[in-house]
């Protein structure tokens, strides 16, 4: 009998930076109530899904050695959930090509999970809508719904309740990748500790930032960027202060810690300015490596490789 082997499905999913990350109090379920504005960036992961006789995960690229390939990987969990919904066994080989720094505060693991949901929905012809995929995404992790949605969005709740935001132009970023990762729960825990011992300033509501996004002017947006997780990230990794200083000295409009860090993100005036800031930052010896990226870009989407 002739068996037809479907060609692999390749999905690209973006990284993210939080332009505004306001962290409220610790909830009874162990999460913090957030008000955040996400932007999806062109620095991305690709995942390739190939039908197989068992479920397996392979990882290559940026920080591959630190990514688990067992059931603790979110793509594994995404495959098991979607197979359950589809009423089939999760027989697929998942090859992840990492471009997003691991444990870098840029939602790399969430991007892979979102990509797996989109790709397997197509490969297995499950037929779930984007809203149905978003509901599964929210169970997998707080940032997975945004990795699915992409663009620029206001996030509330754990970060999983999303509203699209008007962002009028393309913004240009430089990313300083750090030597070691930071654990998200540890950074949130450090914020709780700092708040127990004092009253660190908290971000207000992001209305002005939303207006600056609508204007499309990076110079208007730059002074409004803010992240309540920056103080705890710097408390755990004081060396990041030097990185942040070096970025603005190199000509960036503003810099901030991305999400829970330790990646630092620098907003630049133009694509050319970003290239120049990246070159100068590379030579400054304040980070492991430097990337340029732009945003907003779409959420997880199937690539046509033909
Ligand atoms: O949702 P996710 O599994 O990505 O979250 C990882 C951890 O980050 C949580 O277990 C929690 O410690 C922390 N977190 C939080 N508040 C949020 C999102 C994440 O405290 N809104």
C-alpha cells in the first residue's frame, strides 16, 4: 500500500518585549495581576512538525543546550493537549530552531508553544479557531496567548487577557542578550521581597504610552517605556545597569529590561540608528551578544517554504 507522508509544517513565532509592565499584588493563585503592553518582535523561533511514530522534541540554535526536550518543555505539553482535543495520539517530531534567547524575558518558550498549537492544528486538521487555540494557550502559560496573537496588545489578568492596540509604525530595537538566564518566578519573588521591605515605585496606567504608540513616533514612546520587574531584575543582576547605560550612551532613545530579564531592549530612532547602536554595544563588552529587531510583527504563523 502506498503511504503518503505529509511534508513538514514549519511555523514561525515572534519574541516579545513589554513596553509597559505594571505588576499588581500577588494573587491567591500565586500569580500577579498585570497591566502590560506587549509588542511582538521579529527575533523569532521556527519550529518544524513532522509526523512520526512517537512524540519527540529536538532543539538547535540560540541556547539550545539549556532547553529541555522532555514533557517539561511547553511544546510537548501543547502537543499532548491538542492531541487530546483532536482525539488522537501525539505522534509528531518537533524540531525547534531557537533565535529567541532562552530564559531571556522574551517569551521564547511561549513562542514555541504557540507555534506548536498553530502547526499541529493544521497538520492534524483539528479545525480549532484562533479563540479556541487562545484558550488552550492560556492554560499553557501567561504569555502564550500573546505569542499566538502577535502585533501590539494590552494584556491584563496574568497577561493572558488581550486587547489589540493601535501601533502606527514599525519600531526599531536593539537587544542585548545576557550571559545567563533569569527565572521568571524568581524575579517576581524578588519584587515581592522588595515590596515587603519598602515601597518601590509602581507604574501607573499606560494611557500616554498607548497614545504614543498610535502617534508612531519613537521619540514620544521612549520616555514612557517602563517595567516594574526591572528593579528586581537589577537587584538580582546588578551588572545589567552597565548594559542599560551602555545602550543609551550608544545612542538609543531608551532602554529597559525585557519582561523578567535579563535581556535588555533598546528603542532606537530608525533602522539605521539601531544598526549603529548594535555595532557600538557589541564592542562595549557589556553583554553576550547583540541583535537588532523590529516590531510589531504577526503572531505564530505557518511559513510557506515552497
Ligand atoms: O504563566 P507562566 O507559567 O509563564 O508563569 C511562570 C511564573 O511566573 C508563575 O509561576 C509565577 O511565579 C510568575 N508569574 C506571576 N504573575 C504573572 C505571570 C507569571 O507571578 N502574571
